[in-house]
C-alpha cells in the first residue's frame, strides 16, 4: 500500500507542477491496479468486480448527483422564490432549513 501511495502522490505532484488536469481518484485506482499487476499479474485481479464496482461508479455518480441537484434546485426555487408559498416568513424558514441542511451535509462529507 505504501508503494501505491507513493506512486499516486508522485504522479499527482508532477501533474500539478506541469498544470495537467488529472483525477486523484482515477490515479489511486490506477496505482492499485498497477501494483496488483506487478504483484500477481493480470489473472490475479478480479476484473469483473473492478468494472462493475469502480468503472460504473465513475459514470453513475455524476449522473445521480446531477439529477439530485436538479431536483433539489427546483424544490428550493419553488419553496423559497414564491412559486407555491405566499408567506415571506415561511419562505425565509424554508431557506434557513435548506441552508442548514446543506451545511450539515457538507460538514458530514468533510468529516
């Protein structure tokens, strides 16, 4: 695991120095696959698990996030911009609740 960490760190560092856009997640996954290939060869890696769990998540996660953000955006606009709520006080309460929920989720993800 130390070798994987060193390889991923080195690649990310040199890519950042030269201004190349890269993904840290893809770099670490590539380093783990490379270490597995070096240690046990291609037959020792469960390629089906890799493609089903890792590669599909790279495509499913952004689509799911975009859909959830779009739905949340529509809900927030409807509740706070006066689409269905006439009371300004109630709109401010909804806005406060959504803001607090957003901060709570970001704090949870950072921890």
